[in-house]
């Protein structure tokens, strides 16, 4: 397990977003999630609906939201009156207290089997846009839809990217909408699928952003050292082939599962950690792709939590960065943000020593009347920081509901210590 020894990854000023799916029966309350995301400095969240409980819980916060209108609403939303009603019921009561910045109309409609839904998509987008325009919000909230990468017929080399011919009539209308309204084209891009389907031909390092020989586009001579950037540029090329040069591409979903079925090659916590950790490092650079170097990549990671009720293969239930109890599935650096401002940077030179004595006076053998929530950290700090100990503030999200402290568990998980070494 790698450690963030040299620096903490921060997300406050980055283009990072997170997908907050809720197909589960064991997730924390929206108000708890609001505090949790605040501790991680994540300020952009994408929903798949317009859950009033979530939107209310994040009122007066700094978090910007993408809300969703499900595929099941598309036919109704082609009616301008029903579209106006939906906006009045699902947006107006929460805006601007909750920072709603985008509405996605449907999800991956064009790669589904329902051709009737495909015909509804562009008209529904137009109706919703007209509805927010009627409220004077069209410059504050943009309207778009999210596509599967499967809408492309060709993605390599990136400069030859092209949409499937049978989808062109639908995509052209959507591109015209984006060009007229200035909204971005959203793509769900998963290099994991390319590796899973062809692990003998696709380099694992190439899809995980690890050091590799990369590949060069023979038509542009642009070099790519990771598949995600190649996929983004393939979408740009496909859009250009349909006559548009002024539409930004954003990644509405990307991620890597920590567990999968036997035939889901590469679905491991190690690979998931590398993918998402390296992705955060790329986002931190605020850079663009080889074909669009001046346009920083804009990405929403999938997903915040593992969702136990999602149908499909095992991987579908294991894309989360966190378990429902908010403990990390693996450490990619976000947890360090939760401690940033609470404790100083670690000195790892002593991190493998026996910490048996660190809880003297504060563990189960100590005075049970002491405040164990802070005592564990106060007793632990001298082991790592000889000399003056700064004031320690312990974030409330680090406790579990029964009052038993879990700050130590979080600390050990983040810094790769033996959690039992401090249990008396």
C-alpha cells in the first residue's frame, strides 16, 4: 500500500467532481454526507435525480450540484408545460440556496435499446432549457445529457474518432443544442472496460496512468500516455467530424471497480486505487489533453459509495471510493484532506514502531471517564511529533454513533499502521 509521504492531494481548487449514487439501503443520511464531503474538500457533486433530501441537506454549502432527470421522464419532458412544472417543483424550491449548476436529461439514452427514448432526448433537453430560461436561470444552470463511450464507432487513433452512423441523426440535434446554449458534451469513459475485454492487448499501465511507452497518433503525431485522455480526444474528433469545434467535452463518469466477477479481469482494490489516485494527480495539474492542452480536463469520479442494490455484475456494486460507513475502500489521498488542518504532516520515519504505549491513559485500560474522542489523538501525537504538540481539533465525522472512537481506526487506515498495535 503506497503512502502519501511527500504531499497531500487537495481538491479545493481542482476540477474534481464525485458521482453520488444512491442505489443502496445502507447509505448515510444526506446531512452526514454533506459534512463528510466538506471534510474532504470536495465541492462538486453529481446526482442521478433531484433528491429533495440531498438538495436540502446541502443548502448554504459551497457544493455545486449536477442534478439528473431520469430516462423515465423523457417523454413527459417533451411537453413544455410539464417541463416547466418539473423545474418549478425540483429546482426553484432549492435554488440558489443549493448551488444547482447543471441538469442532465437522461443517462446513456443513445446506447439503450429504446429508439423511442432517443427521439425524445433532444426535445426534452430543449423543453427543460426553455423552462429554466423562463425563470431567468439559463446563464446559471446549463442543460446537457450524459453518453456512454459506446456511442463511438471508432476511437483509435483519437484523431479518427467517429460516432456510430445510426446515431448521427440524434447526436447532430444534441450538438446543435450544445452549440446554441454553450453547454458541454458529457461522456462516461471507463478505460477499465477496454482492459477487461482485452487484457492481453491493452497495457494495464496505460489504462492506470502508470509509467508506460504510450502511443502516438499517426495522423497528428500527438503522444498519449494514458487511455482516458485518448478517449476524450476521440470524442472531440467525433464532434469535429460533425461540424462543431466549439463544444467542450467533460467526463461525467470514470472510475475503476475494487471487486468484480471472475471474468472481470483487473477489478481489484490495488488497480482501483492506482487508477483513482493517479487520476487525482492528473487533475491536480489542471492540464488539458494532447489535442486540447489549454482546456483543463473536467472529471466526475464514479463513485462516492459502494451501492449494494445495483443490478448487474459484482463490479457494479464496487466502484465506490468509500463504504457506506464513510471508511475508505482504499486510500487515494482524499482522506488526508480530512485530517489536513487538524494534524500536521506526518513524520513517517517512526511509523512502523510498536505503538503499544501511545494510548496510555486513554485506552480501555485507562480512565474510562476521559474523553476518548480526543485522548487517542493526543496520546498518539507525541509518538510522531516530539516536542510541542499543536492544538488538535477532531472532526465529528471521525466518530461512530455509539460514542466509541474511530479516529484511531481512520488514522491507522490512512497511514498504513497496524490498528491493533494501539489497542490495549
